[in-house]
């Protein structure tokens, strides 16, 4: 399994540079969103992209992503601790949703797929495996040299 952050799914649905990479992950049948990630994607599609609520949910269902990874108390506590350790408002602004996805990947002993440089950096520091996706602007994150 590979845990996707919300950006990955939105990039796929919008045909952004990471779409082909995300398609490959989806084609394995082993890609997943957390329940919070499902909420984040639906919110973006409906509120920001103007999609119909039912159509947005259907899009996720057709991708096999509507039934997100359950966020139980263990995952919530781990994500809160992760964010408390790694968040900084200017140097590493990572969302709680992204911290939940990162911890879900850690708990499943699998990769987190994202293009978010702050999240990728935090995962590197924490020892969480990642799949680096191409960002909306076509760039790809690489760990700092040294």
C-alpha cells in the first residue's frame, strides 16, 4: 500500500504534472487516503473547484479511495506528536492532515506519496518512507545535500 496525501489525488484529478505518477500508484490497487484526506479532497473539489458533491464523492469511489484509512486515537496521538515535533510556521508549515497521512504510512510500514517539500523533509527527519511526486510547478523535491 501507498498512502497518498490530498495533493496527490487532486493533482491526478486536475491533470497536473504528478498525474501520471499518481495513476501508476492508483493502478496498483494499493493506494489509500486517510479519512481526513478524503475530507480534504472532497472539500477542495466542492468548495474550490465547484464540483457537485455527489460527483466528487463518486470520483473518489471510482478511484477506490472513498473508504479512507480510519483515524483512530492511536493515529491521532501519533500525528499530534509528529506535528508538535516537526512543525514550524515558516520553515516547515505542515498541516495536521498531512501529519495524519505521514503517521498512517509509518503505522502501515509503507510509503507516503507527496510533493510537499516541508512534509517530505519532516518525513525524512522522522524516517518515514516517501514517494516523491512532481509538484504543480514541475519541480521535484530532493533531500538537502550533506
